[in-house]
C-alpha cells in the first residue's frame, strides 16, 4: 500500500504527549486571552484540530500581531523571512 503524504505525515513522534499530559485539556487553555505584542510559544495540542497551525511551527516562539475571530495572528521568524500564522489560543503558551 502506498504511504500517505498528508499534512500530519510523520508527526506522531513530534506531537506525542508524555503520559502525565494526556487527557482532557483544562478550560483555562481555551479561554486564555493574549494582547498584541505578547510573546508566545507554539505548542500544538494534537487532540484539538481546530485552529491548529502547521506542525513545522511546533516549538517556535513568536509575537502576537493581531486577532481574527477566534484565532490569533502570530509573527514567527522562519529562516530569513517572517511568517504570520493563525492559531487558536489552546495551541499557544505565554512565555
């Protein structure tokens, strides 16, 4: 059978949680508010697919530059260029 090459291809190891972090996420992570200029870390919660950024940004640090509906716009340095990604609050952690 041919291997899949989808968006989540080979991300099982990268997004795997430790046994202490498994289970339901606390509601405070969903209700967290950020202001423009806050520095955040991208920490993807694989069990919550809505508002998930691309897995290549896992572990990156960026700055909040805006908000669009239920997602935040985060500016991240990717090599020489700056990228803006949209992410839900559950996938962001304050620095």
